């Protein structure tokens, strides 16, 4: 009886693995470069990972419910472009003022809501495969921002950029706003996944959609809600991202979908749905960011190969998940 109890309470490697990998990376980084654990480097890594982290939290719910979204990077570029155009257009009538920035933020959230809703409706109501829908919208959003920028770059008004910069560069008690927002989103996401009906419904739908229907879960509404949530979080991430560079182009958000999906899978969320954990996604985001940071600090490989490394990590994470199921 005691042996069974011990096995029950013993965390599996599937749970501890990402945490152990994170600890190993921290030790490795500190041993390679003395500046790795410096305040400047740590805050820089966390601030840069906040965009992907915010999006990855939303991706966790989508994947847990048995879906996928390949369009988030292109969506972020499109939302950023629309946001910049709206703010620039408001300057002649309102001036370089805080209301212009607030209206720009509202635009980003609304655009993200609509983009997520379109994905969700096509997937849940029209019954088109999530892979096909989001692959299509990925091309649409990327093409639209290229068209809006006329093949170039959409730039925020210089004076307005100065007013907006504190949203990325300032913060509270030495912690920048993107890090604070990411932390709040992660905490709320974990609470929703573990303690709210929405999180449980996502897991039930991902595990077995028919059983979820028999359990009186509104599968269609819940699935649309996961994509709407993800779209709004893309909008929120864009709000944090635009003041960093003050521009948007066809290259904005490239490979963000790969990084978000990689973080979710590394964190232990089942790729086929049915089980997800937001805290694991946060660990996955940090792992990817630290790998990128260590490679740059140590100059081990070219930074242009970071996408290759992330792709390999995704494949390995899926192989490990499959191995776990096989062993079970």
C-alpha cells in the first residue's frame, strides 16, 4: 500500500523533465558566460520572451482542446500594421496624446478578437480542419500586412513612438511591463486551466469530443472561445511589441507560431489534446529563450540557425510524448 502511495505522489519525469532542463540550462549559461545571470541579461531575456509567452498561454488552450493555430505570427504582424495605421490616422484630429495610444491598444485587441473568431468559426462551425484554416489565414494575414505596407514597412509617427515607448521599456519596481503582463496572463491562464469549467471543458473536448458532447459541454462554443482567447492574446502581445521597434512589416512575427507551439509541447501539453498545463508552457518559453540566449552569448552557432534548433526541439518533444504513450 505504501509503495502504491509513493508512486502516486512521486512526480513523473514527464512533469519534472522541463523543470530539470531549465535548471541545467541556467547552470550551463552561468558557467559559459559570467554576464548570463546579470540583471540586464535576465530582464532582457524575460522581456523578449514575453511576446511569445503571452501567445503561448493562449495556444495552450487551443492545443488542449485538440486544435492548432499556425497563423499567430502572421496575425501579430497584421494586427501591428492595423494598429499603427489607426494611430497615425488619429494624430491629425487628436494629436500626439495618450488617448491615441489607448485607441491603438483597443484596435489591437479588437483586431485580435475578430481574427481569432474567424479562425474559430471556420474550424468549429464550418468544420474545416484547424491545420487547413490556420495555414490559409497565415498566408492571408502575411499578405495583407505586406499590402498595407506596400511591400515595405509601416512606421509609427516619431513623436507618438516616444510617447508609447514606456509601455515596453518602463515598468514597476525595475520589472518591465511586458514581463509583468506575461506573469499576470500566465497566472490567470493556469487558474483558468485548473479551476474554471472552461479549462476542464478544453481538456474534455481534446480527450474525446463525442464524450464531451454527451457530458452537455457546448463543444462548438468552447472551441471558438479558445481561438478568440488566442487572438486577443496575440493582440495583447502586439500591444507590448509595437513600442519596442515602432514598426510592422512582412517580417514581423516570423516563426512566432513555431516558438509558441514548441513552448507548449516542451511544457508537457499533449499535442493531440486532452491535457494541458500553462505553468509547463511558461517553463517551455523560458527554455527556448535561454537556449537562444546561451547560443548568442557563447557564439556556438549562427543566430540564423535558431529556427532550425527550435524545429529540432519540437520534433524531439513530440517523439518523447509518443514514447511516453507507448510505454504506458
